[in-house]
C-alpha cells in the first residue's frame, strides 16, 4: 500500500486554496507534524494521513 507523499499533500492543499497552516488546523494536527514529515524526521501514521484526507475531502474547491 502506498501512502500519500508530502508533495502530494502540498499539491492537494494548493488545489483547494488551503495554506498548510489551515490544512493542519482543519485536520486537527500541529503544523509542526507536517514540517517534521517534510524534513524526513518522522513518517505519518495512518491516523494522521486519515485526518489529512478527511480535511482535504471536506473542503470544496474555490470558484475561480
């Protein structure tokens, strides 16, 4: 099973016009969790990935 990568998270957040701070807030995680993931200091748990997925899927794309 392939987990979502940090660059994919960034791209999806940008697609939905969300800052990473806002994404973290909506997912109920600290922004530092994303930063540690990006730097390779940690890997996300399935629970964290699920929270991010929920935050991204519950967000509507902004109209142009």
